């Protein structure tokens, strides 16, 4: 049985997340389009290559593109995942986020 979501499911999920409702971050444009075919890059994982289907949303004014993973759009996780950075659960719980530091200015 094919578990690939339909184009309609992807479009409905994008609308539910208000994708395209805010102005383009690059040019302020208001018109967006969704690519007819999802992008399917292959990424490396510990167990081997993994394909991640992505919905491609582009600004029709400037071409700025945003990518949205189809899986979480169509079947959201019950709990947001927390990155563990390759650490054990105990080690990951001790890591604190550091605020972004601005590099010193050059003379």
C-alpha cells in the first residue's frame, strides 16, 4: 500500500500551517506557488540513505524558495522531537542553549 500523501493532502496541510499567508521574507511579495512534483533529496543517516519528500513553495515575484518536509505536515508528531546531538538522554538534558554572540567589530 502506497503511503505517499496526495498533492491535495500536502496543499491542505500547507494551508493549515498558513504557509504563504505572510509576505515573502526576501522581497515582501504576496504570491506563492507550490511545485507540482515534490523534491526528494537523499540524505545520509546512521542506518543508510534516507529520502525526505519536500514540498517546494516559491515566491512568484523573486523566486525565493522554502522547503517543507511532507511527513510532519501531513502526519504531525504528537510531541515535537528534541534534538539530542548524538548524546545520551542524560547528557542531552544537561546541555543548555547559549545565546547568540555578536562577533567583535573590526577597527
